[in-house]
């Protein structure tokens, strides 16, 4: 198990988890969503291959329309 921070909440996950797997485990709706790991945006095309490592900080943002 490793520890990561997801939206300022410390979580324990399996080692060698892909970012996409973590999102599914957290049951997060990814429609209109962006993800930053250690303050760097990870393109959606890389979610399935991006490996989450110990002590990473993950922020999940939902797009909101407004004026």
C-alpha cells in the first residue's frame, strides 16, 4: 500500500495503480473533469498508463460553466 493525497484527503491505495483505476475506485464522474498530479495536468489519454506513486498529490477538478 502507498499513500497519496486526493483533493486534500490522505488515502491509501494499492501499489502500481493507474490513475484511471484510482478514479474508478473513488467512483468519480469524470465528465468535464481535469486531473493534476503534483500540480501538473495529466492528459486524459494518459490516465490509463499514468502510475500513481507514494506521496503524490492528486487534484481532481470539475469544469463549471458560468458568466
